[in-house]
């Protein structure tokens, strides 16, 4: 029997908190804390919570396992349903996704118009990020977009105000009541047809919960990024700008793709913070077009681990995902979404094809150029900027060794930079980390890597699959049936997959005793950390924490290093944020009054947006920074 609490729809929790009196709202955080420990799972699938002798709360999830209606949560006390016990029990349960994933569509007789929306669909969801909204599709920038309706403008304005209030409160004061206001505004945005804004609000609420509960997967930087995304989306929408990417869509549109021939590239597990798990298999067409087939359903880690060998539900194909990742398909009557996901309708027919090796198949161009060129192309093209964090790039590297929490490698090109390899998914039950740790024990190993660039870190790649480098003697020795690659999220590398240690090449001339060079990290060397710390201070402690931090040092001391480094705009924006945080207006009688959160939120968003752009530029530069000639990178 599962010991996890059933997810609760955001609007159900928001309504329960809204119905409480002001006196009960003050007690809600204390009532919610530790509530999950008292839960009792009943044989009929319901969950009960005991509050004293006279109050028993019962959650009865629906067929999907989610509490989606107010009537599915009841309490035996006299104040029910407007009681503290019921709201606390609902608040202790995890938030459900905004909407369940849509079923695979039937093939349309005519091509359908793609609906604008979000990106990032086939990449695995980081559990720490809390992304649980239904997928949406990319938009055609040339496609005309209708103006926002009055309902959408009102919903965006309400969401902006709720987000500004939450930012001013920070994690310390962002309890159940503040979160409920965000959830209410998010539900209004959903009804108005703004699914991207709703998804951004849900990420913030999940981040606030994780921070207040001090979960190990929580990162303050992630919550800061979630606030930036929410404020940007709501602010631009509230201004009347009808941008397709900001509006989003909760349904994925498919178009007729005709006949396709695709070859497997790799597969990777998908694990969501909201309990979904599965697999996505990446595919390539002979012309280099990228496609994917995913199988993600409720089930969490167990399903993510087992889905790697689940059958591929596409046109009666007799392949599992493990076979497809090293095989291919000829598809007739294909349906394709805007981001390349293949649909499975009754009119789709698929026939298995032999697989193609990375070296001589359609994947060969992925490894033909420097990784820096691939990253620069992703960042330079505005049409693909949103896809930069999900695209896969390839490169050949030479292993240097373990360096802290990452694997340090050197791209196998003259004057190439040092790269850091981090697990694509950090969950200890998935083999990513173990595989990288084993690779790190073979310095000098030549490795072909396919991974996703981490654009929040300097020169960092999160590998999804690896393989041997052709014509290199000291490289991986994988089984023939693996077709020259190992999926790091499913295949476990063993000692037999590596060359004998005594065949390792001798260190290159000049790589012995001599100057030791750290892997270049322009982010760590830049004084931009002062702005980042100020922004994260605001997220953690709210407006008051920013004001107190600004009072502790003179502007010349706090932001002088930014100006001396030529980052005058960053210094000006940080100073403006500090001044706005410390601003206290007075009423007509001269008494101090609480300032509106709007001005503070705009100042925070301006500084956060500039910081994100500046850091992205430094990250792009880190991919082209070469290691000093004759220097040995430091491995710690």
C-alpha cells in the first residue's frame, strides 16, 4: 500500500484556504506542519487525518488518484467544510498537475494548425524544479496571434499582484496563505487560457513548499529563476503583449507528417516531482531532423526505471524503447507535434529498421564540430533560444578525472576548453552518477558524449549517452549489441566495458610537473555574485531582508566591484532594488504605511533579468575558453 498522500488540485486547496477566517489563517502553517505524519491509508484508497477526538479529515481521491473536487475532502467537525483541519490536510498533500497529459491524438485528415505554447517536453523533469504542468508546444514566430481578451488581461494582472506579494513575503513569510493566493490566481489564469502563466505559478508554489520544508533537493537558485519566469510572464501579459510563447497551450497539436524514416539516438528516464515517471527515446531522420517518442505516466521512480524496456506504442511496432534506441522505424501516416514528438493514432503504421551506429549514421554530424559552435548556435538563434536547455549536442572528449561533484574532461580538439560533466538526473536510484564515477577512474580515456548543455553553469554538459571514439585504442569497449553507445540512465557500465588500465597512454609532454590551471569559470570570477546574492536574499527573506542587507554597507562598498569590472548596469539595477526595498511611504497623516509590492517586484525583475542575460553571456564564453598551454588542470 502506498504511503504517499494523494495529490490535490490547486484550485481545491486555494478554495479551502480562502474559506477560512482571518484567525484560522494565522494558525494554518502550524496545523499543516507534521500533518502528513498522522495520515492513515485506508483499504478503500482514502486517507484519514485525526485532529483531536472530534475531528477526522478524510481525503477520497478520484479514479486518477487525485483530489479534484471539494467534495472529496471532508471533516467531521462542526465548522466543516470551512475548518482549519480540512485546509491543513489538503495543504499537507502534494500539488497535482494543472491538467493530466493529453491522450495521443487520432491522425487528422488534414494538417492542423499548431497552437502556440511552451517548450521543453521531451527532456526529463528535474525533481527539484517541480515542473508538473501539462506539456505544450512551440509556436511559429511568424504566425499571427490574436489580442488578449479582457479576461486574460485581468487574470494576468491578478497573477502579477499575487506573485509580487509572494516575492515581498519571501520564503520566511510565504506560508500556506500566500501560496493559496498564488494558486487562486493560477487557477484564474488557467480558466482564462494562460497555461504557461499557470505553470509558472505552480513552480513557484512548489519551490516555496520545498524551501519551507527544507527538502534536500531544494535550491534557492531554482526558486529565484521560477520567480523571475513568473513575474516576467505575468507582467508582459498584463501589459497587453500577446506573445504566443507567453500565452502557452495546455494541449499539444499534431500535424500530418507523411512517411518518415527514423533511427534511434538514445533513451533517457523521465522523473517528475509530481509523481510521473517514464522514458523518452530520441530519434534522428536521415536529414538530421529530430523526433522523440515518450511514455510518461503516474508511477514515479519505479516506472521511470522500468519504462526503459516498455513496448513502444506506435503503429503496432514490435519494439521496446531499449530496442528503438539502438534500432529504427519506417513510419507511414505519421503525426508530429511542433517539437518533434511522434503521435500514435490508429492510422499510423510502423515497421522496425536496423539501427545505425553513431559513427556512420545520421548522428555522425552531431560529433563533427566543436561543442562551442553547437552551444553558440543555440544561444544565437532567437527562434531556438527556448530550446537551448533541452537540445542534445555531441562532442569527443578525453577524461581528466573527478573534480568535486563533477567529472572534468577535455574536448579532444586543439585549444579546446575543459568541460564539466554532471549527471543528467541526480537521483541516486538512477545509474547516471555511478556511471560517471566509474568513467572518472580512467584518466586519458577517449569518450564520445551526447548530452544537454547546462546553461546555468560554466562549460557544463549533462551527458545522456556515451560511446567509444572511432580509431582510438584507449576508449570504451561496449558489447556489440549495444551498437556503440550506452544510455547512462539505464545501462550500467562495468569493468569489462573499459580498456585495461595498463594500456593507458602516457601523459602528453608538458602535462607533468608545472603550472596547475583551474578549469576556467567566468561565473565564479565575476562580481555578478553580489547581484545574485541580493536577489536570492530577497527570495529567501523577502523585501525586508533586502532592505536590511542594503543598510549594512555603503553603495560604493557593495556595488563598487561591479562598476570597476565594467558592469555599471548591474550595479545601477542592484542599487535601485535596494533603494526600493527600503522605501517606506507615509500616509496623509505622516504615518509610515506599507508600500505597494509592485514597485519592488519591478525593480527585482529588472535586476534578475539583467543578471540572467549577463550570466548567459559568460556561460557562452566559457565554452570557447581554452586551457593554458602546458598547464595541467587541477583535479580535486
